[in-house]
C-alpha cells in the first residue's frame, strides 16, 4: 500500500514531538544550572554520554578512549576533545588506568548518572500513565508497530553502513 508523503511527515514529526515534549517536561524537575547543562549539549555529546553509559555496563571502572572512539566511529583526537568538554561540564570523569599509567578510564560522573536516572524514571512514569489508559490490544499493537519501525530504521542504517 502506497503511503502519502504527508502521512510519513506527520508520523516522524509526531515521534520527535513526543520525545521533545517529554524531554522538556523532564527538565522541569531539575535546577536551572542542570537544565542549562543539558540544553547546551550537542547531539554528538549526548551520543557520547549514551555510549559511555552502555560501555560501562560491562566495565564499571570506565572505558578507554580507544574503545569509546571505536564505538562512536570517531578519531581518538575528536573523541579526546569531546571528552574534555564533557569533563569540564562535570558529566564525564577520567581516572588513571591501573594497568597502563599512560591510559585513562572514562566514565559518567555521579551527577550525570543521577540526572540520566531521573530522566529515565520520568519517561517511564509518563509512558506507564499513557499505556495504562489504553486497552490491552491497543497497547500490544502499539508496541509491535514501534518495534517494527525501530527494526526497519536499524536495518536501513546497517545496510547503509555496509555500503
């Protein structure tokens, strides 16, 4: 079935709008300074924080600059510069690597972990409130549609990277 471009436009605008609105509302729970810190983050910096969070699940002591650069597909120089910015913002911290004195481990700060956890709690609360108002069949359908859309986007990205 052919989909009109305006329907596709409305769909992605709605998805982005939901996330943007939830982020805005989540920020109201924080101090002005914390809000300013997060609003000043670039998308690349947000991706770096997300990558550090995911990489430190298996390495809570922190990740190496090389591992982080590889994950983000950036040069070590670009990664180092971005880490430095986030260290100055007190969202990331460096610590010496016990096995190699020349290397450092990078991880999120307590403040960053707290702010991310609070944001996740808010997103979960809002999503639960919305989903509880839906009949079970609509909940299941919505979840399946979103999973399929995510798979489609992820598969397309992977195919693009391979080319």
